């Protein structure tokens, strides 16, 4: 595939490259196989989940130049599944094959300072924030407490985040800030609901959007996602419009997720942008006419983007760390699957680590209330089995 062929449809049977091999890449790969594509996966971990579905795999670190060449040779185009892929890699790869989304959006999403500046420059509402270059500067931050301090790069799932509730804690947190600066200090907003909106863009005129998903976090990690979110139609529309506006401004084709906070007064503040499908969008596999992964493939290969229609309400329960060991106990597995609304998804991760996303249980059916109760009951069951 030559670079000037950007508008061509990449035909079925071609090989789609995936940078990163976690669960998101895994769901992409499963969907790609169903379309009739083959998949190549590059991830430094030999056991990365997406490699289960790949015809070619690469285990080298992402800065390995020979692997870049080989990856480009076997792949007709490439996408990515997490924001910590080095931009230098997508930059170099873009010279050889089609990469969607490209370095532009990856560069923004992987650096919180750039992301915040981009959003404020474009008059998108965000929480109040300050940028510090070294930990001592925490002392002079003028924002009202509480704060959350985040590393500008290489953070996800609560990694690289510190919460400061009272001024007495500032000095000790300043000492424990790990990694290189800068850091973004955000004023914590008392929000009513956290929402995420997944958007697909063809890079030209067509933007499609899923309705917002409502997300409930525990210790900085996504625990439960509810779709559709329990919000009014007016807020739903505003959230979708806001997400679309941001993705249009970024301008890259692909699938993106915009995370936002809904405040008590109805305002929406944008938290962050992911240049990839989102963990809070796994439910779209079961509950929509077209999933976020199918849209990622369509945007990548140049096939038409269509508006997703919801088939059923759903509630997703993440299975974290040791809860997964409990889940694999036959009695527990059977107990969960006695519920006719439940489906188990295991990501195929070789090691169980505390708080690691190991799988999810998707509850879908007509009554959102029942689905939420089932998720809460199952959550209790999985964590109790631990003691
Ligand atoms: N991911 C990407 N950004 C945030 C998340 N959670 C997904 C991607 C990535 C995987 O989580 O699929 O590859 C990494 O998971 P782990 O458990 O190996 O750290």
C-alpha cells in the first residue's frame, strides 16, 4: 500500500497491523477475523492477549528499527490500542503504510499537558488545572483542594496518579512523585456522573457516535459501565456534540473515546481523550448493531461508517486481579452463568496482578435496573469469594 493510496479501501483478506496487544487489540483482532482480514500484532509481551488471534506476531520493544520494517512489510495498514505507543514509531510507520489514527492524535492523547492545552485553546471546558515541571512546584499551585496529580505521560488505569486532599499532604506527595515531569495538577470536581462517548471519524465528513456510557470507578479503575447512561436526552445530545466537536478538531480518522464529567449544574467538563476504542465500550459488541471495534476497522480500511443503533441496555462489570481467579472456580462460573443475561469475557492474560483488568461480565437485557442489580450482586460474589 502506497501512501498516496490513502482513500482506497483495503480489501478483505489483507493484513491489519495492531500496535499493542491488550484486550482492546484482542477485540479488534476478533472483529477483523470475522470481516475476513488477517491480523499482525506487535507487543513487547510475548503473551499479549491479541496475539491469540494474530497470523504474525512481533515481540520486540517498540523502538526496534528492524521490527518496524518487518511489521510494515507484513501489514497493509495499522491501528493502535493504547496511548503509550511511542509517537516516533507511528511517525516512522506512517512513511511506509497507512496508520489510523495517526501520530497527531496519539501525540495529543499521550501527553496530558498537550491534551489540556489543545482543549483549552479550542474552548472546550475542562477542570481547572496547573502544570508543574518539578515536584517542589506543588507548593505554589493556586488551585482549591482536593487535587489529583497525574504524570503527563505513561499513565493509565490509576497508574501515575496521586490524590491530595489536605495541604498537610502536599510535601509528602511531592516526595513520592515518581518518574520524570511534567505533571498535571487537576482540581477535583464533585461530579454527578462520569460519561464516556465513543466517536468514529472517517477523517473527512462522516462522524458517528455511540450514546454516552455511564462509568463507575473504584480507586481510579473502571469498575462498572452502564449503557445507556442514566441522563436526559438533552445531556446525551450535548455530550455527543461535544465529543464530535473535539474529534473533528483533531482531524484524524479512527475511533476515539472522550471521557467527561457531568456536574450537578448540568455542565460537562472533558477529562481526557483516548485515540482508540475504550474499555467502557466493550459492551458495544453485544448491545449495538455495530461495535466500536468494527468501526475502528471500517475507519482504518476506508469502509463506510454507520451510526450505531442500540439493541439492548447493558451493564458491564470489570473483573480485576484476583477476582479472576475466583471467577475460574467452576462453582462461581456456573453461578454467574445461571443468569440468562450474563456473558463472560476473559482476556487471556497470562499473569494475574492486583487490579489488572482480566476480563468482564456483560449483562444485557430489557431491564436496566435488573442488570445493575445483577452486576452489583456478582461483584460482591466475586470479591467475597476472595476472603
Ligand atoms: N488499555 C489501554 N489503555 C488503557 C487500557 N486499559 C488496554 C489496552 C492495553 C491493555 O489495556 O488493551 O494493551 C494493557 O493491559 P495490562 O493489563 O497488560 O496493563
